[in-house]
């Protein structure tokens, strides 16, 4: 089997990118979940008999505490005066810092179980998978939960006793983004109020409610829904906060009247925040900083005084007179467990925040010691597991060295407590807790060096493997390679040893792929090293007729510059604007004679570069603008009509059916513009999504991408008609699924690709003519023989003198594909996508459908550029797939950069940015492979004149 053939390389590339996309999660974000630990009770005497956990889903800390100006009334005031009063006079407050991903499932797991699920667990929230680990709810006597069907079933179905957790939920259909979000929270509060009203007449229910170790969980989704629909600076978002605040005040009075024992503890927080563009998921501070307020039984009163613990973030809140106590999100679980006196959740890694406790030092010391031993118990179980699975296992020194073992440290702390040295015992418990966390991290990162080495060798190997295939298929053709049995045997032995090691360690299946691909890639590179050497030498020789080495080095520097510019562009979109500023002069740098001869094309290129540079200077956080949407829709329609009229007069024998199809596409643009206008106005007036607008929107969206396929029955071989068809096909997408300037970007992007296509044709034609002219001047026999040999080789391999210039062209394609992503207002984040436009089609919460629409919109520019590259292949006489293959050989340079920029420590912004960058670059590399196939589909049946054949 030829492992360097195009089909095999593409197939291997898909498998490789899918497998290695998960590598950062298997290395940097491994779940610390273990089972089989003993429980530790938080405290012997619980300060509270019951606890209310109230979670304002999607509530940012600054919106909870700061005074804001209401966009409707213009009044500047605090949105949560009741909660603010608890901060100032009754309880303890601070900022709860969440981890990536800032999504509802991992956020609630951290709050209720004290455990940070791995990043990939975000998908479990959509599947309603029950949590498979311990939680505060599981340790309670009974938990009454109210709220969303996306959250409550995780804990009710995951409880060890299914009857321990009651889950009162509304229906999925009630999560309608076009309706008032307050209705979702009204459901929660009404049912809680009804519970206590029924208890007054139901003795059994009253007795149940009066037991100890009772937890009430109120999941309030309204704030999150309002933020997604209208952004976190909208009247709806603010009104929802005000509503919740007033209802908590009302609930407190009902609870105090019912119990009248001052044995109720309250904890108010959020699972995650909300970005200014109405989304969450990444590590932006707006998503990771949430409020934490605790008051009631067992909670310390506010510490008064100017303590200097407020920074620039909290200074505007005017709470400087009260001490701010920040915690990690998982600490909330330990706090709740202590307040109601239940066992710490067995998987909890949270630290009991002593600043929140109203308790003497002896109680704090014992509670913190139990907290530390809960974490140490996890370390102990995990260490035993690692000892059994690893060869020559080396334990964590600070917890295993003589005199510093777990037993020694625990005995010392217990002795300090017995001798009433509580302050010192607290310090020792905190140290033990930190060592336990470090120990768990040590065990989690035990295989880091091996795995990171394999992944690095994998990506470098893929680059080499794809390059080797490119050189063989498109540059030198089949080369006689000697047999290499020793090389193959050596690599097989390496793979066998690694597999045996992973089997011994009971490693997951992914690990075997991490060792298979590097071994396979490097074996292919070494076996075909003659092809590599000959191919590189041939490319350099073809790079320029008189100064090949100099020109090859220039193009190499240019390629490196483009790749590094793309890397920088992930951190700052303005880099792409800077690159377009330089690209204005590209035609004159590439070949001034050609640029001068094609002044109109060069001028259009310059104007479009300036236009394109503006899009990455515009703010990524867009505000819905119906005017820009309509202007873009009108411009698309007018451009379509003008090009349609031009082509109908220049293309001979154009079938009537083709004209009808194009006219239908133009009508769909007009219809989509009108239906989008109706949907936007209705949604803006808070009147919901009109059914007619929704149906028409779906029909035009689906119709716009299916109608063009009717051309297969009357195929048009002219590539210009195909470009028009594709432009019209995706135009409705950039009307319906946009909120601002994206439609204008679509027009400019398509235009610059068209101009680029024609410029590359002119440059390549001139370069071909120059080579022919120089070859004709050389009459030496040796030179003629070399040329004849090279021409014969090219004929046999069906190549057209693939040169370094084609590699440069491929990198231009890769750069423009990145612009297709960033130019529409996206940033390198997994949560930068506005959901406003999706509500014109799907007004209720349907994660997969919403995600599919967003992904479709993101992929449209890639489909367009793939078509352009397919046409370029034909126009330049380049073999099919040659340019795509060149891109495949270099695009993962980007991914490898971001692999080493991923961090799992530091600020949540840094952690989230690293994950987002790696994921996006990996997916874009995978898209390149998909586009290889898509390009063939989009240009299938085209007859494009080969300009080089004409010149011969």
C-alpha cells in the first residue's frame, strides 16, 4: 500500500487531527476523579439545620454589586439592594472565581460537589448525564431542588438514594429566548412558596422540612437567558436581577416565619458570568468572576473597616467599608457541608473558607483538619492506584519522605488540636491541604513528559509526513527507495514498548493513538528520505531561473512571516489589518511589470485590502444593526443582478433553466432580507418571533443552499457562472445569521478572492513565460538534456512545475482562511459567537441546533475560499489538490505553537485563551482537509482554460 498517496494522507490526516485535538485535555486537564475514599464529617455540631443555595445562573459579580444605569429608565442604582444589605450588615461576601469551561454543568458540579470536572464534561450538560461522584446533596438528609431541566437531573439521578433529591423542573420548551426570562425564575419561587404553604397544612411535609441537614437548591436560569438574548447590559438582564433580589427578600420572610429558630443558612452565588457579547465558556474575567454572599446561621458578620482588600475591580462597588473575601468556586461545597454539618463530598478539593465562619477557633481547627483529610484521602487512593500501574513509581516526596508522611502530619495536627494550639493547627492543616492538592497534581502530571513528547513528535511528524507526500505526488514523482527492514523493525519495536507501557498503566485508548501516529509518521519519513532530499532540491532549483537559492530563501522568510503573523493575530485581531496594509503593495513586490500591465486589478486589490483591514479593526462585540443588515442585503442583490446581466450577455448558449435558478437565488436574497427585518423588529419590540418570519427564514436558508444543486441537471462549465452561483447561495446566510457588518464583510471577502484569483493567474503566466524565454536562450546541450529530463519527469507525474511560489500561494490561502474566521467579528475564543441572530430561527434553548447554525455560518467563508482555490488549481495548470496538500504540510505549525502555549495554572483568562487557541487552530487544520473534498465538489464539471497550454 502506498501510504503517501493523496487519499491515504487525507484519511490519516482526519484521524490524526481528531485524535490529537483531545491531547490537551488528556495532558493538561485530566479529571482527578477517584473512587473508594472514606468520608470525613465536616463538624460535630452543625450551626444550621437547613441551607438555601441560590444560584443566579450567568450573573456577573460587577452587575450584582455595582450601581448601573438602567437603559430604559436612565436611573442609576443598585440592582440587588437586599443582597447588598446582607453584605453590609449581616454576612460575608466576596468574589467566587470559576474555572474553565465557564458553563453550567461544570460550574454547578464545582459548587455542589467541590470538584472540577475536566473541560470536555461541558458536553455532558446537554445529555443530562448524572454526576458520577459525591456531592453535598448526596450527603444531605434531603434536598429540594427547583429550576432548569438542564441542571437538576444531574444531581437527582446521580444521588446514591434516588429519593433523597427532589427535582421540580419546568419544561425545555419554556426556555424561550424571545419571552420574558423572569418567567423561568417566577416558576422557581412560586413552587418554593407553595412548598411552605402546603407544609402549613401537611403535617408529614412539615416534619420533613423541620429535620436537620436539609438543603434547598434554587437554580435561577432567568439571568443567563436574558444575557444570551439581550446581553448583560440590557434592561432585561438588569430587571431579572432586580426580580431575584426582591423574591429572595420575600423568601427570607416566609422561611423565618415558618421556622422561627434562626437556624437557616443562605448562600447566594453564580455558576459563571457573562461576556459583553452575551456568551460564556471561555476564561474571560467577565465569565469567571461571580458573586458569593453568605449569611444566616453559622456565617460570620461583615468585618468592618478600610482593610485595603479591594482592587480596581471592586472599588466602584462602594463596599470598601466591608472586607472582601475571595474564594475558589469549589470552596462553596466545603462551606455548605460545614454549615449543615454533613460529610465533605468525597471528591471535593475545595478549601473551607474560614473567613465565612462564625465559630470559635477549636471548631474551625477541627473542621479544617477534616477538610484537609478529605483531600489527602483522595491522594492516598490515587497513589495506591498509580503504584499498581506504574513501573518504578516514585511517590510525591513531601508526603512520603521520612518524618513527613501523611500519618506523621495528621498525627501532628491532631496533637496540636488536643493541646489547644488551634492557630498553629489551622496553619498545619492549610499546609497539608496544599500538599494534598500538589500531590494530586503530581500524580495527574506523572506522565506529562512522555505524553507531551509524543504529541510534539506527532505534530512535527505529521508536517514531515504531509510534506513527504506533497513532494512525492506533485514534485518528484515515484522515486526508487531501497528497502529499509531495519528501520521498520526499529519503529515497530518502539511502538510495541510504548503500547506495553500504556497497557501496564491501564491508560485510555487515546494514549495508544498518541504513540501510533508519531511512530507511523517518522517511519514513513525515514523510509522515503530520498524523496524528501530530491524534492527539496528540485523546489529550490525551480524557484527562480537565475537566483534560485536567494528567491527560495525570500519565500521561506515570507512564509514564516505569514505564519507568525497568524499566531499573533490570535491574540490581537489588529495584526490582520496590519498584514492587509502590507498586502496593498504585494502585486508590485511580486512583479511590478505585471502589476503595471494590470492596473485595474492592482487598484482593486489595494482598495479591497484597505476595506478588509477595517473589519478586524472593528470591535468584536457587535450591537445588532438592522440598517447594516439591510444595506448588505441590498448590496448583495444589486451585485448579483449586475453580474447576472453581464454573464448572460457574455456566456454563449446559456440554458434558460440556469437563468431561472439564478433568478430564484436572487429572489431568496430579497425574501431573506425582508423576513430578517420582520424578525429583528419583532424581537427588538419584545413581541417574540413571528411564526411566519421563522418559517420563511428557514425556507430561505435551506432553499439558498439547495437550489444551486439544480444546476447539476443543466451544468454550466464557465467558472464565472459557478462563482456567481456560490455567491448567491451563501448570501442569505449572511443576512439571516448576522447582526451587524458580517454581510458587508461577505461581499468584500468574496470580491478580494475573485481579484486574487485573477492576479495569481497573471503572475504565474508571466513567471512561466520568463522561464520559457530564459530556457530558449540557453543552447548548451547539458542544459537541454536537463530540461528534457525534467519535462519528461513532470509529464509522467502529471505536474506543472510545482515551485516554491505555489507554496507561497498556498500560505496566502491559509492566511485568507484565517481572515474568513476573524473578519466576521470572531475572536480566538470558544465563546465569542453572538446568539442574537440564531433566535430568528430557533427561539428556544436547543444547544446542538444553535451550535450547528453557528458552525454553518463560520464554515461559509471556508467553502468560498475552497472554491476559489479549486479554480486557481485549474487556471494555473496546477495538479488538483497540490495547493491543499501544501497547506496541510504547514498549517499545524500553528497548532504546535499553541500546544505549548496552553497552561493549566495562572489566571483563568490565560487558561481559557490557551484552550481556545489550540482548539480553533486544530479545527481549522481539520477544516483544510474537509475543504479539499469540498473544493472538488464546488468546481466539479467546470471547464477552465489552462493559460499555460495556450502559450505552448
